[in-house]
């Protein structure tokens, strides 16, 4: 075997070990929690690691057929993050669940009263 093949094999093994470690840490963040935001960060890391693995496989194979899969996974991750962020953000409507937060528009209306 040539030196280039050995270096490439060692590099691939190192990258796979690092990605495996990142995946393990992300899964532990999902399992440990304790909040939904911690679990969302973990799931984002899992999806990002999957994206990296698929992209690296595409580079090694010199094949671009996995790009639609990458786009779908990335879009799923973005939409899931937005959905969780909207779910955990308190509403600015004071009549909603007894919250007293007001928007600048409502504050100016209350000042005029």
C-alpha cells in the first residue's frame, strides 16, 4: 500500500471516531434532558452529524446523488427547531393564559387610556 492510502485510511478512521463521539454526546443530551430545549439541541446535533456523514460519503464516492437527502434533512431540522422555539416562547398577548407581557403596540394604547 502506498503512503497516501494509509494516510487517507487513518484520516477516515479519525473522522469516523470523532463523528461517533459527537453522535454519542448528542444522544446522551437527548436522553438526559431535562428540558425540551436540551432535547432539541441534541436532536439538532444528531441531524447535523447525519448530514456530515452523508456528505462525507458523497465526497468519498464522488457522487452527488445524496444532495436531495441532505436538503430534506436540513429542512426538517430547521422547521423542527422553529416549531420548538415557537412552542416554548411565551405569548405576548396578556389574555393568553394569564400572562402579563405586552407588546409595544399594546403599551402605547394603555398609556393613552
